[in-house]
C-alpha cells in the first residue's frame, strides 16, 4: 500500500496541569474534526476561567496530519502555540485541539521556561487521554433499483461496510463508509451490479 490509511487521535477530552514559579498551566485536549469547533470550546474555557491571563492553543487536523493552526494569545511569539503543537507531533496525534489556560504567578518565566511549560502541560493532557487508532474512511452513496437490493445488501455484508443511512423505496439509496485501503475492491464489486450508481461524498 502506498499510503498509510490509519491515524491516531484521542477518544475523549482530557486535562493536564503544569506549575512553575507560581504560574499554573492547565491544558485541555479535545478530539475535533473541523476548525469550526474551536470557537465554542474557547468561549466555554474563557467563561470557566475568567481570571486567567492567556488561552493559548494549537490545532492539528486531517488524517494526513497536514492541517494545523497555532495561537500564542499574547505570549511572546513562538513560546506557546508552537510548543503545544510540538507535543502533538511527538505523540503523533491528529484531529486534536489543545488549549492551555495560564494563570500568571507574578514571576516571569522567560522564553525557555514558557516553551517548557506549554509543551509539558500539553503532553500531560495527551498522556491523560486514551489514544486510539482510526482508519481513514471514504463515505459514498449508492443509488440502485429495488430489484437488485439483495445483491447490494450481500455486498455490504461481505465487505463489512458501515451503513450510515438507507432509504428503500422503488428507487433505493444507501450511504456507507469504506476503509480507503479497501475502496478499489468495493467499487469494482458495485460496478458489476446492474444500475447501481456510486457517488463519492467525503473522507472521514
């Protein structure tokens, strides 16, 4: 196989904490699928920690781990968002948002101290989570006539496809998820069913 069709993420939110010279760094890790999820999570944390000084974060998205965003939120450039992202790189996890909430303790930590604090807090949150391996799946819709339903359902069962929704009427449709590595075989089998039309929807 030319590409890796698995990736690692966390299965539920988790927390980590790091203290240095009176400053407290609380890291919150969240499994996410899109960057639209960032804003409400940040709003909740800002409401929960109204007296905190900084809300720094890093986001890593997509199974190929190619999408990322970082935010230093008032800390010196490169001392917060990047170290949080580096903790994700070290653990090789994606589809993840980590926000580190900082309560200032009155003593400046300096650039090396900040980098260490943000990276360590983020690493603690990842360590507290359950890391799971997921497969990269494509979601398709197939439309077919009622007459060939048995053929379609046999294929779904044989290939162990995950059915997301179905509609059985005179003209039927089925939405399913298939692991990328198995895609060519599944498409080849659908091509042999008369009147079955496949449509790619998205990659999950």
